[in-house]
């Protein structure tokens, strides 16, 4: 019972994390290019509104039901992405603000267009921020409970937090199975962090020494 849930959940996050980080990255770059003054308020409102996302689960369910994607993994991917995107955008913007604009300007003086300057100078410097954002986005989606509980009815489509909670609702509580499920929840997150943590250090200064 537990292994299919682990596999399905990991596949979901393999889609959700890159999509959320890519959209947050593109939005953060666009926001920085557009200027700071009006955008600060927008970003702050988006992040502060994350507390109300659980209240959006029922309207999201109604919308998913109307378009026929309730009780599907697509509904979970869309809900996870919409939940993680404000946080991803806020973190990416904060990391980009720490990169000196002079580096981008120097690359443009040397003949790079703005897009190439971002790709070959700014993004390598932002790599630790991208990885850190990916880790936090993974944890945020990994721990989600409310969207899956409302959007998913089939046992084979449920994610790990919901699946483990359902173990308590059985007629006999199997504490050994629950402890094993707890370990299965911990291991993928630990493996993901170990796999990417070395990139948190690599990348500092990488863009500045390209020549």
C-alpha cells in the first residue's frame, strides 16, 4: 500500500517542483526588469495571501469538478503549483536582489544582450538560490494535506500524508505500518536534499569569473 503512494507522490513532485521553480524564476526576472516600486506591494500581497490558500481548496475543487479533472493527478499538480508559486517567486526575487546589477551591466557593455547576460552571468550566481528554493518548494508540496484530502477520493491516487492519516482510521491500528510509512515520508525528502545540497555552495562566483 505504501510503496505505490511513494512512487505516485514522487512523480507528482518531479513535475510540481520544476514547474513552480521555472515559473517563479521567470516571474522574478520579469519583476526585477519591470522595476521595484509597485512590484514590492504585489509580491508582499501574494506571499501574505498564502495563509488563505487552504480556504481556496473548496473553490479549487468546484473548478476542478466543472472542468472534469477532480480525482486526478493533474488537479494535484495544478493545486500544488498554485500553492507553491507565491513562495517560490518571493524567494527567487530575494536571491536576485543580492546579485550586484553591475555584473549584468558589465556583461552588456562587453556585448551581451540582456537575456544572455542573465543566462550566463546572473543565473550561475543565482544557482544556490534556485537550489534552495527547490528544496523549500519540495518540502512545501511534500507536506501538503488539505488539497489532496479535498481533491482526491481514490485510494491509489492519494499522497503520503493523506495515506498515512487513513491508516489511523482503519479498524485495527498497525503501529508498525504507520512507523514504516513515517520513514517512507522522510527518506525521499532526505535523499532529495542530499542530492542537491552540494549545489548550494557551487555557483557562488561562477557567473562572475566567466570570460
